[in-house]
C-alpha cells in the first residue's frame, strides 16, 4: 500500500535549502504518482526549464519556446504533512473493520504517526 497518494499534502525533506535556490522545506499537493518509478510530482516544487524548437502549425501559429514545469521527485525525498500540526510525519497503517451493505471487511487505514516532539 502506498504511503503517498495523489492529492496528499507533502513537504520536501532533502535537497538544497530555499536560500540556495532549492526546494527543501516547501509544501505542496501531489499532482501525480509514478508508483513503478517511486516518484511523485509535487505542485510548486522542482521546476525545470525545457527549450523546444520553434516551428509552425498548419494554421501558421508559432510553436516552441521556453517552458517551465514540475519534474518528478523521488518519494523518499518527501514526507506526508500531519493535518493537525502541519509538520512532516511518518505514515502508519492500522486495520479496521468496516461494514458496508451488511458485509464486514477488514481494510487498512492510513494515518499520520505522532513523533515524540509533537506530544
């Protein structure tokens, strides 16, 4: 089961500091998850610049130029943000019995663990 899912609020915990032009400490929502590559795209983090060749379409409009967009970042470099304390935290799983339409099922529920500093 994945620790980080699409739509989660995460914080970058490694890399260059913001004072040095990096993204460490920034928080953002997960836009996309690439589970097979263990990478996520976080909104507003890890911007890259792509230069594409100038061309023309059939209608004659110009294409190309300089484009900036978010690049994937490894999942180990981000941490889920605890909704209560707004600090990065570890993720745990617990099993709960859920009853739906008269059928009981055991499902794993994701939750933010509390660290010793937060208690």
